[in-house]
C-alpha cells in the first residue's frame, strides 16, 4: 500500500514538473532566408472577412514558400506612437521569392490590398534578408520587448544605440534577434533602421534597464518605438 502511494506521489510530482515547465518557441532562419515583421491592429467584427482573406491569400503565400512563425500579442507600449496589437512573424525561402509575392498576389487576388485595409486598422510591414544563420529561443515566461530605432542620418553611427546594446548585456537582458537593412513596401511603411527583440527575466529587470538607458544622450536618434510582448 505504501509503495503504491509513493509511486503515485512520484508520478504526480513528475506530471507537475512537466506542466510547470515554461513554453519555449524556437525560430530558426538560414542564411538567405527572409523574415517578415508584421505589426497589426484589427478592426472589430471582421472574423468572416479574415477567414475569407486567409482562405484566398494563404495558398498563394504558401505556394511561394511562406511559413508562419510563432508571434506575439502586444500588451503595452512604452515608447513611440506606433501602437499595434500583434507582432506576427513569418519567413520566406529567399529575397527574390518574397518580392515576387508582392506582384504575384495581386495577379491571383486582385483585391488583396483592399481586403487588408478592410480588416486591419494598422498594418506595418518590414522584411529582412538573413546574412547568416540565426536561431531565436522565446521563453514565454520571460519578459519580451521589441524596440525599433529610426536614425536621423543613415550615414552616421549612433553611440546611443551602441551603448543601449551594451546596457542590455550588462543588465541581464538577452538579445533574441537584431535586425537591420530591412525593406518596407509601399502602403505598409514601417521602416526603422534597427529592430531588436530582447528578453528579460522579469518586468522589474527591464524597468531597471529602461531607467538607466534614459540617462544616455540620444545622438543621431530620430525616434524610438517600444512594444511589450506576450
């Protein structure tokens, strides 16, 4: 009887440890692949239109190598005037097929852009060609933040941005991915020079970092937009 109870307790403990483990999403990108960053806010009562959009547009995108990736709900905005509700990620085989999609989709779905305008009140898009293999682990129990930087001049470096990155590392944050040299098609302009997703062990750790960064001089920085992710 005691042996049976002990085995039951061990089994329950194992189940509890598995349930208690944090969810981890992994995104892997090979050199030459393209990562989409989509920032969205949806109009209310658009479920039917959204379903029809995906039924029509998704087969074209998938045929041309598009693969959806784990994304984020945006739960707060700590800097900047861009205030979307979702951060959606997706990848393509290469830059040629990604840009060919912009033309091909209109040939197959003539009202593609009109459908998007009908469904989403905000739609920002930027895509990035990978110049090396990249792997990103998203620990869902951590505090994730997306920060975008617009520079006043492309021809000058920003010491603020460099110091910002150093502060992330020094204060316990992890850079999940740093993106630059992105492209943003007409009609969906969201074109910062840098887009960075960082991960923090807690909100308090991020707030401490934020407080220290605010003391740095913002040289060659035109705008910063910061989104709290979930």
